[in-house]
């Protein structure tokens, strides 16, 4: 007897189609249990070993990605797929080649939650290495800044970024 799609299949489909209703039904079916939700998100993979995060980044499914990143459980931000060894940030950069503004927005959000821009895929490429030409200057600046921050012991807090942009505050 056909049982329908598994929760993992539903999660991946929600990620592919940016279907927030489907994602919410998956979360509800797990009783909003943080641990079970995180396990499902981290363990659900397509045949190429892409997680829901990879798929969201591939298709620009921001609403689903945002909901996944907002989960309270231990969500893996930098899982690597088995084909290329790409992280979701690598996939986002590839997406940004066709959708520069949206891809840069997604990359910024991944970096804000702790994605590591220094991870290399199987070809020895960091996400920044996937950009050729200067059509993605904002994304290049974002990734370079994130690499510098990561090399200096962590991501700059938003307040620190604003202080750098605005200069020192008046006493």
C-alpha cells in the first residue's frame, strides 16, 4: 500500500518549490520537536547528497531557507554534498551567477548564521573561487569580508559592522 512521500521527501520538495505550507506541515507532524526537526533537516538528502539547505540555495528558495535557519535545533550550516563537496554557500554562489542580487542576499544570510566561506570543495575551490569576472562585486566583497572576519576569530557582529561603516560614535 502506498504511504505517500516520506517526511524527508516532503522537506526536500518544499525546499525545491519554496513551499512554506508543506514545510510547516512537516514541522507540525514532528510535534515542533526541535531535535527531531534538526535531525530531519540534517539527515534528509537527495541522491546527490544535497540537503534541504543545498536545494534551497540551488533554487533560490528564500522563504524555506529562512524558516530552516530559524529553527532552534542544531542545524548544520556547512554540510558537503558527495558529488562536488560543495557547501550550501558554494551552491549559493553558483545560483548568484544567474541571479546576482538574490544570490548575494542569500549568501549574506548564510554568512550571518555562521557559514564558513573558507571551506574548499573537492576541486579545491572556496565559494569565492567560483566567481569569474566582476559582475558580482557585492558578492565578492561580502565573501572576502567574511573570510577576513573568520580568519580573525569569528564573524563580525552587525553592530561592529555598523560602527566600522559609520566611524566612531561621538562621546
